[in-house]
C-alpha cells in the first residue's frame, strides 16, 4: 500500500506493508523478583489508532512501552509489532518504531541540525536524502528556526519536539511516547498536542502514556486503564464513560443551612442519596433525567437560595477515578 506523507512543503511517498493489527500483546507479563509489574496484559491496537495508556505511577505503563520498544524482555507472554515478535525479531521491529522516553538525552555543544544529522546517519540515511529528511522533520515539528541553536539552550518543550523529530527521521509506523508532556508549560503542552494530532492525521499509530487526561481525551481514539499491572479497561473513550456513568448526579450549592437542605432532599421521592463535599450537596437521582426543575422548585419553595445547580460531568478523569482504587505497587 502506498501512502503520501507531508512535512511542510515537501512530500515523500513510501511503500509500507499491510498490517491492520499493528500492536498486539498476548498474556504479556513482566516480573522483577516477587513484584509483578505486568500481569497477562492483552492489547490489540489497529493501524492509525491513537491509544492513550493511563494509570498511576508504577502501574506498568513504562514497562509496557519499553517492552514494545525492544528495550525489555517479558518474563512470559508475547508482544508483537506488525506481526513481529519482540525478543525474537527485534531487528525487524526497530525500523518500524520510534520511541520517545520521558527524559531528553542530548550531546553537549551540538546544534539542532547536527543532532538530527547524527541520528539520521545512525539510521543509514546518507547524502542528499539525509539533508532533505532533516529539513522535513524540522518543518514538521516547527523547529526550522532553531536549526542552528545549541540543543542545551532549547526550552523543555522544544527539546521534547526535537525528541519527536529524532524518531521521525526513519519514518516509523508506530510512535511510542512515554509522558511526552511531562514538565511542559501550558503553551508547550498545546504545541505538543497539536504536533501529535498532525502525526495522527498522517496515519501514524501512536501509543502515549500521560497523566494529563483531558489532553488524552482530545487526542486519542482509544484508551487503556492499568493499575498494579492489570488492564482494567481497553476501548473507545465513549465506551468507558458510558460504563462508569450510573444514573444522574447533581452538584447543588445553597447560600445557607446546607444541612437542612440535605435533609429535605434525602426525604424526597426519586432521590437515591445525598452527601456533602467541598461545600456542595452531591445528589444522586434514582432515574436518569435532564429536567432538574422539580428539585430547584422544591428548594426555592422551602426558602433555600440556590447558588449552583448542575449535573456532574462524566469525562475521562472521572471515569479514571471511578475505575481505579489509587493503589500502587
């Protein structure tokens, strides 16, 4: 299959093999002595998918990514990249992947273009093709204006973009990104997110671990939630939100006598439970509804002044909190 990729004004046509299921793990397990970092992990990621890997520190995200990057051997089970088995066919896998760790390693006294040319030569990209490819990735990552800047002088955000530029030199099919937005300021995070969206539009398969869940929700097509080495969920974001959403929950704030308002609501038909948190009433209804007029009228008729009344939003963050227990290994 032939695909067309665009970097700035330059186009490159390449031939890639058909591989609908591009990343797969089968009972993937990794143990360190008595500690089980991964326990029978099952993942199926299709070509062109953007997969967000979510979990607390120590859950097994980095271990999984390092195995897929051929940097760790599993204790048992299998990991496959485009059908090639990690540990047995690693030389075939490495040209297919680009791995960006959560730290930036650079050589002192090296400018950006030298840094990229060095790694391009390591990928056996030579001559005029090397110069063309380096210019392409500089344009794509919006670093063309920094081509002659010392790598050590770059901001954290620019260094992260340079890390992405480095792994794009050999045009990999799969990008493995371990906390790429870690330590970035808000502007740098937005720039990184937009770069990853562009790579997704180019057809790259992206596996990204992150603690910044709203950005994953905006970027990813599917997510996996892992805790203590166990995969709790793997699927579309809409599915996890549907799964954790149970009934309708309201956030209500009254100006005074909140305890009395809570008692009134607890005695009201159709309300399952009432609790208090952070100066608000959390009201769980027995039946889903979008009409909260009866509850507002009840409070007003009983002389309570309402400062706030809205339905609880269920997003990726709330889904993560409800599905996990906050346990680390």
